[in-house]
C-alpha cells in the first residue's frame, strides 16, 4: 500500500488482484477504496472489459469480442502495453483502454503470451 500511496503513477491490476490488495470480497468496495488511494489506474475484468480511473473520472471500457478464449497468459501485459501505447501518445483514456482491450483480445485467442499479428494492424484508423 505504501507504494500505491506514494510511488505509483499508474496502477494496472485485475479485479481479483484489486480485491486481494484491499482484502475485501466485493469488487465495488475495492474500486471505491482504490479511487481514494490512487489517482490513475486501470482494472481489467475479463469478459466485463476494464475500468480506467483518472482522478474523479471512471471510464468503463467494453471488452473486445473474440470467438473463443484459448489462453489468458499474457493478457494483462498486453493490456498494459496497448494502454501505455495510447497514453504515451496523449490519447484520451477511453482510447487507451480500448487499445489495451484490443491488444489483450489478440493474445487470448491462442496459446502463448506473445501476439501472432503486429498489434499496430489492430488499431482503428481514428486512434492512430
């Protein structure tokens, strides 16, 4: 908690890690506590998409649909990579979350943590 309160600029986690961090069994309760402790965070929620916190703003990002989930290995890392790609280019947080979702959706469709396609091909033209 000391890291989150004093040293973390952007926190990435999934909902189960978030609930574990705050030692609660309710996602909404954990999210409320996170909003008090962290200025900027992205919480992935599997098939429920993700939530991005930016100060008082909470943005819900819809998941990118896939035909079939094969292996979730690397999904969190790819979400963070896609998100940070947009963030470092000054994109709105909605676009950052969408890029994270697009990136994670590619890696869960096959076995292994690395994408099988160049991720830039997944980025919609209006986000480049």
